[in-house]
């Protein structure tokens, strides 16, 4: 076990938008660091320049900032272990590649891409390893003077790890226990590329060591690389960090890793923020733009792989920090449920005050050309907030508070608007017009009396009245609607409906 002060990192590659699986990895690192009084670092791993996407680094930082995930050091804030972008650390890596060669743990390989492709065609299971390297073109098979000549004349080469043959390599993982792998299954991975850049395997080991990372918490897709990383720490003579490989986020049906295509197909985001592809201009939806609260998004993600040990589901970030531990992270993948994600947002929406919701709803109303005061919007919100998952849905459930219906649902007319209905509505207008007070209690009593005096059933009046006010069979308690829109508007809408409904 490490006795060093906890230091963890999130190290994404700027190759596109940040997937919600990546956000969860960042979140678990953040929670672990805060729980243990440690430091949390953002490092950008951009050694693969061929896959670099402009804007991706800024997108990653903006996404994590929206989520409320903060860093102590990083590419955007600096710190004592910088620089925090691997392309800015390029000069460092060559010396460590050379060190491995001098210690006999790495070697130069001069095989061309065409030669390696020919090997793969001859043997589909080919890999560059202890069983094949002795017949390939590298510094293990070529005379030293030949190796020097090739290097001095500028011949292209890579530097590969020299994996020992037939050795059991152990990875101690916080989530999966002890994982054992025979080294014969490992290939001699490229550590340093012909373009002068390190691969992920070398760069992340060097950076984690130099940045004094104590725990590497990352996705399970990196588990197959962990034995190589354990060996590299041993080759350098460095203390390895502790590992924790997180389970995958799975498709809603549980079959396979959650992807953008699943979101497109089923209509939910897989990115925290909207992303516009700089090459194609294609837009992908984001949780922020879809109306999710960052607290709800984070709460939902935290429970996809980790559990608190009870049935509780709603947690603040501070509560997650207090409760989080790696021993409650499961081994198996977690199925993403878009309905549950919406439920989480609904819970956080209901925690907000009517005033807060009204303030959030007001810009949506302004976009629709509706100018109204906050107090009025607050009354509306109080009546319909329990029907929605997102603030933007308040319009769908309450538009009739802001504008009178221009048309009426023909199905409702067919069922609820009878020959005698206009006469009944005219009588009701007379009853309502004489009221001095127009609050819900008075309206309820007035309508009750009207029904009794005219020997009418509730359905004969209330369904038609709702049609007059909302244009359909929608909305909260009818007298609540009437009280909010007021006497004058209520009477206007009834008269208009009598006139327009044939």
C-alpha cells in the first residue's frame, strides 16, 4: 500500500468530445482525492498527434467545470509538476526511453510498416514478442555497428519494450483483486514512435512517476495494458501506483459498451455538453443543452458503478465525497438507463423553489415572445412543476397560462361538447361574472353550487370548461387555472370557445 499523500489524475486525450464514461472516471478520481485529502490533476495526453481534434481540450475543461469537478493542478491552472500537456513534455520522454535501452529493457526496431504488414498477412495472430523478435529487424538481431549505422544515417525506427519470456506478471487492482498474466501473451509494445513522440504506455508511466501519482483510477479498457505498465515500473526501479480499473458503462439493453450511436438511436445524449465536429459540422447533443442540472447528471453518474451500501439515491457532491470508496465500486458493467437519468433530473427540479424555477423558465418565455412578470410565472410553475422532468417542459404543460388557445382538440369536442353545452357555458359566465373574489376556494364553491342549482353532473360542465380554457383535456386543477389567468381572461376564453366551436 502507498503511504504517500494521495495524488490522482484524470488524463484524457483531445481526440474528440468527452464521453460520459470519461466524466465518470474523472468524478471517481475527484471523489477519491477529496475523500482522502489528496490532490487531483488534469493532464492532457496528446502524444497521438494524428488523432488530435481542435477544440477537444477546451471542451474537456468546460465539461468538467460544468459538472462541478475541480482540479488542484492541471493544464488550465498550472502547478508545481507541470507542464501538464504531454506534447509540452516531449523532450522528457526520450531520455527515459534511452534509459530502458541502456538497462536492457528496450530495443530499437527497424522493421518497416510494409514488413510488419507482410508478417500479419502470413500469420493473422502475429505479434512482435519473445517468440518472433529474434527473426525480425531490430537491435537484438543486428550487429551493434549495423544498429549505429542505421541510426546515424537517419533510418526510421521505433523503440520497443523488451518483455521477458514466460513470466507471471501480477497486477493488484482495488476492484478486481490480483490479476495474473503470463508475459508470453504480451507483445513488445512500441514505447517511442518514429515521429519522435512517446506512446501512451511510456508517457503515462513517466508522467505518473514524475507527478508522484499514487493511485491510477481508469476505465477497464486499460486493464490489458496494466501488466506492461507494472513491468515498466519495475524496469525503471520506481514504486508503482495502486490501480483501480472501473467497469464499463453499458448500453441500455446491457449488451456492450455505451456509444454515441446508442444515444442517437434512442434519443439521449452521451456527452456532457453539445459537441460540434470541426470537420463535418455534425452536432451531437449534450446533457447541459438538454436541460439537465449538473448536480443531477453527477448524482446519476456516481451511482453507475458505485453504490453507497443502501437504497438511498440522492446525494450532494459533498455527501458523495464523504461516502465514496473504491471497495464499493462493482466489477461488472453498469447499464445506462435514460429514463432513470430523467428521473434524477426531476428530483433535483423538485428541490428547487418555485421562484428559482420561475427565474429559469423566464428566458424560455422571452424566446417565445412572451413578456410577463416573475410573480405570475412563479404561480404557474407551482401548479405544473410536478408534471415535468426539465424546465423546458414547463411550456408544454403550461403554455395556456400565457396565451389563449387558438384551436380546440377535435377529439375532445366530439366527446365533451354537446348541443346544450353553449347554453350551459353562457349560464356559467353569468355566475362567474358576479364574483368579487376569484380565488380557487371561491371558484370551487361557486361551481359546486352552479352544478347543484342546475342539476348538472360534474362532467357536463368541467370537461367543456377545460376545453374552453386550454383547448384540450390538459392542465392542472381547473379552478387553479382560472384563479391564475384571472376573471377577465377566463370569461373571454369561454365566450371565444362558444363562438368558435361549431
